[in-house]
C-alpha cells in the first residue's frame, strides 16, 4: 500500500519565490492562506495589535 503525502507551502514565502512548509492556516472572510511558522506568528501579532488597539479605542469612547 502506498501513501500519498501532499506538501503544502507557505503562501507568503511563495510570493518571494521561496518554498517553506506551511504549518498553520489562516482564514479571513472566506479567504484561506497556508503559512509557515514565521508568517503565522507575524499575522498573529498583527491581529493581536489590531484588536488591542480597537478595544482601547472602543473602551475610551
């Protein structure tokens, strides 16, 4: 019995012509992205900062 293994590459790295294995996925409003650990962490930090800023603005209003 043979087993087919599909390697999924990071979409952000692919834009730079690099091939890095994707380790996480991101879905936003119907769009999905496969990301390596580094890009996954960058997006996590970006959203954390974005939502923290929005919460601060909402609380001060």
